[in-house]
């Protein structure tokens, strides 16, 4: 069983679609975190899903 890994270099090009701020990579949950928006975007098969409808709201999140 091989798990597809997220290429961290992608973080340099990706921003939150709601706030246009930088994202933090959560390797354990396989998510990109937007602290400013209080959202977590899933990474599926190594591909970040940057759709607001796919994002998970963070408890006590930001903006």
C-alpha cells in the first residue's frame, strides 16, 4: 500500500481561495489549513481540493 504524498513545493503557489492568504500543510490530516478563513482544504490522492464547498470549517477558526 503506497500513499500518494502531497508535494510541499506546491504550497509556494497555492493560496486560500477565500482570503488569498498563505496555507499551512497538515501532514497528519492531509489538509491545507487557512488560518485566516478558518478552513481546512482536503488533499486527495496528492491533489489539493481548493473548493470552498469541499473545505472543512475549523473550530474557533479565523475570519
